[in-house]
C-alpha cells in the first residue's frame, strides 16, 4: 500500500474520530457517534495491517512461520465474539465496571506492544534516545492505567476490596517516592539506552503505582477516576504510536487523551473540587455528622405518595446510583408515562456526577427510551425546582444534600447540587438512612416537606404505579 494512500486513509479515520467525539457529546446522537468511531478504527486497523515496510504482517510471518495472517484473523474473531457477548449480556448497571476494564485493557495493550518492540527489534538495547523515552513513557502510563483500572473495577464491583477509600499511614509519601523512583529509572535508561532490561522494573513500579493511586478513591469520585483513566489509556496509545511511527495511533490516542482530560476537568468543576483533592483527599473515609438512625423521619407508603402525585402538575425525577442498583429505570419510565397521560409535566434532573461514570444516568434513561427533551442538566433543573410540585429522588444522596451550601466543614461544601429542597414536596426512595459516599448525613431526610419511601427502588416505583392506577 503506497504512502499516499496510507496517509489519506489515516486522515479519513481521524476525521471520523472527530465526528464520533462530536456526536457522542449528546445522548441523541451518541449511537451514530459510536458507529463513526468504530468505522474509523476499522479503517485504521486495516491500513496498519496492509502498510508493511516491512510491517506487522511480515514480522508476524517471520515470527510465526508464515502463520501471521491466521493469528491476526483468529485474534480479530476472538475479540469480536467477546465484544459482542459483552455488548449483549452486560447489564447497564455494570457499565461503569466494563468501561473501567476497557480502559485497563487499552493500557495493557500499549504496555505489551512497546515491550515487544524494544525486546524483539532491539535484542542488545537501543542507542536511540527518542525510542527509549517514548517506550518508557508508554510503559509507565500503560501499566498505571491497567492496574488502576483493575482496582477501579474491583471497587465498583465491590469484589475483594470495598468501594470506600482505603488509606494507610504515609500513603502520599510512599506514592511520591515510588513515582520519583520510576522517573529516576526512566532517566537512567536515557543515559544507558542499551540497558533494555530497565523496562521490567519500570513496568513493575508503574503497576504498583496504579494500585496505590486508585485505592484511596471512594465510589463518589469514581466518575472522575474513570474519566482520568480513560485519558491515560489514550495517552499511552499516543506514546505507543510514536514508538511504532503510526500516525493513526498517535491521532486516536491524542483525541482520547485530550477528551478524557477535558471531561475530567468538567467532572471536577461539577463537584467544585480540584483534581488533587479528588485523588488524595480520600473523601468518604469516615462517617461524619449526625447519624440518621437516631433522628425522626416521615415514613410513607407508595399509596400515600400516589395521593400526593394525584394532585401534582409538575414533577421532577432525580435519578441516582440507587436507581442503577435497583434497575428501576423502566419502572420510572412507566410512572412518568402515566403522569404525562394525566397532564402532568415530567422532567428528569441529571447531576453531572450522579452514578459511577460520566453520563451514567443518561445511559440508563436512554435504555428505558426516555425522551431526551425531558432530561434537564443541573442549571436547567435548578431553575425549575421552585415551581415543582413533587421532586422524586431515586437513590441520590450527596448530589442533593443541602449541606453543600451551608456546612463549611463537610467534604462536599461548595459542590453544586440539585436544589431538590426547593420543591414543594420531596419523595426520597432509599433502602435506609445511610449516608452517601461522602460519609455525611443528609438534612433533607428530616425536612417537613420530605416523604421517605424505604425499600428497593424498583419495587417502590412499581407499587407507586399500581397505587396510582387504582
């Protein structure tokens, strides 16, 4: 394949990647954006396979005794089967975990590719400083991304480790010392480029850093961490592109890395916290404030709530992680349709960091085929709460906690919240009065205008729908 055709094909792939990012910025066009991205990546892969001077296929033939094509086809088929299986079987509630794993595998791929590059093509080391530096950077970022994503997956799944922050004495000092040692090894490798064996301790230290970087982060901060790890996976791919001299990989990695950084910044702004605070403050380590179980709340039944909804003209539904856990999005859609048929104006208030990944609530509601026009962002929703008759909260906690406006000593002080407390009546569906991931009690639970509906979110909404139909 000629150099001109290769360049044009990579350019087309890059344009498709840009269009993909643009379309995925909105739930209405996200599916089309995903398709654009998939087509662009397919073009980039095919071009990379065909453009061999000597190239991947010739290397594969030499290494695998002319079985290169078959190994590549087999790998593609296995990947397609696994990807298709996951797309069909993974529940929407497990989407954050799957995204975390995708990030991790992206980092692992980068780390392994550059390892093979330096180990196979340079058996006695390399005197090319540029190659050594790019391989070292890709190794560092790739392995941090891989192990960090594994920990994020385990925390989200609550598999082996708890979703709450894990801290130990001198944790920050240990992390800094490991990072300094890793950077020191990279610098040493730059002075001794023939010592390719240094890639092994760099990869080991980066793997440990990935674990220690992620364990002190609690579930409430997972949207930021997943976004950051996504950016890391892109940066690792970009560095690998420089190692291989592959413009398609450089472009794709740069776009993923840049978009991930931008999204991470937006998530931090949505919580009114710095990235350093998210990564090192270990918010949610301890439960602060008054314990909700010692105070009195108004407990109501779905039948009581149905009577209040019967007289409402405007309802704002506030989804949170509890809706995801209960898989209540379809029941919520049924309730909204019932209210709409009765002439009630129904909207959904979406907080930017609700759930466990960026856009988590949008994904769940899109699965239930909720019209995009009914989804209101933070500013739009807050402008409507004073005119709202009923605010129905499903499992949200920290993003509706008035303490963010009033309590300067709480971990979420200053974080923009949904002004649910300004609605005339507030329904809160929760399993208990337990605090959110920030570890603080919620004064809204005890407000005179609040009706607590305890129980599983889906079962509660189903019962509410049945009561309204009666």
